[in-house]
């Protein structure tokens, strides 16, 4: 999650985010070189061609070599940018064969997670209010339920909404996709490290837009299997319905 004094993008934990950071760094070098080059040209123009240094200005109107250069060089720069850009876009959009599918549903103003491949597990995730925060839980980011997924597993996330447009976004995964009522969008990630990862709704969706955190807990395969067994057992006893929490969220 964001940290005080942080600089740059958050640490990457998926292949897509690694590529996003690499592309970001490439663009940073390119735009830095362009800015320095333009700055140098401006300085040369101001020093060599001011009224005092050049009282009799040249009347040159054409320079074939210069005109070819300032046409070809920008095209070459755009090609250098386009190749990794299209490769990254393809990697983000084309979902590989998934080991696990999770459906994320945006509501005003909380998230629901469903696991159709694991006995129809269903969770409702609300933000932990300030008064209920426990030590170590980050304010505005902590949720009472997390999407739980195993490490080194290709996870397909089906994203939709029940009311207005939301957006499912987890920066360290390089994931951001709109949740639109009546439409199913999809994205994917493959987390390389266990831990808790945070995101937020990234589309203005009403008065409590800022209070829709996304928690994704990445665990080992053994821990995930134990978790799914526990959730299925709770579902059998009605323990995961959380009627009171849903009602409370809707009331807010």
C-alpha cells in the first residue's frame, strides 16, 4: 500500500506489474532525454541568436536534412514506445488459462467476492471503521473480509457491479478494470509473494466512494485449501451470509 515519503510505483508482485514498471522506466528515460534536448536547443537559440549576438538574422527558410530529421526521429521514438506498449496491452487484456476464478461485485459502497469454482463461496467485504481498527490495520484500507487466493496461481477476476459504475484496482498487481452494472469485465493476475495487498474503488460512485477498500490476501496453496474448506463449512451453517453487515452497509 502507499507509504509516507514513497517515491515511484508500488512494488510489483505480478508479471504484468513488472512489465508496467519496466515500461514506465523506459518512458521516463525517453521523456527525460527529450526534455534535455529541447532545453539545450532553447539555450542555444537564446545565446547565439539574440539581438546582441546576432544583429543580422539569417533569412534561411528551408533545410532538407533538418526537416527530414525532425520528421523521422519522432516516428522512430514512437515506434520504440509502441512495440512494448502493444505487447503489454496484449498481456493485460488476454487472460491466460486460469487456475481459479473469482467474481468481484461492486456495491454502494462495499465489495462482494464469489468463488464459483469452490462451492459457490460468497463473501461481503466492508471497510473497517476507524473506531474498530485493530493494531496494524491501515486506516481506509482495511476490510473485514479479504479476497483470498493462493500464491503462484493464475487467477481470473470477473468484475461487475450491482448499482452504479465502480472500478476494481490493486496497484501492486497492475490490475484496474471498471465494474459496470449488467456487464461482465475480466482481468487476471498471478501473485508471486504471499501477503496482504490493498486497493480501492477507482471510479467515482457516490458519497462513500473513498470508503471501498479492496483487500487481497495471498496465501500458500495449503492455506487456501484449508480456507475454502472452512468457508464451505460456514456456508453450510449459514455463517457467511452476513445479513446484518450487508444491511448496515446499505444503510450507510
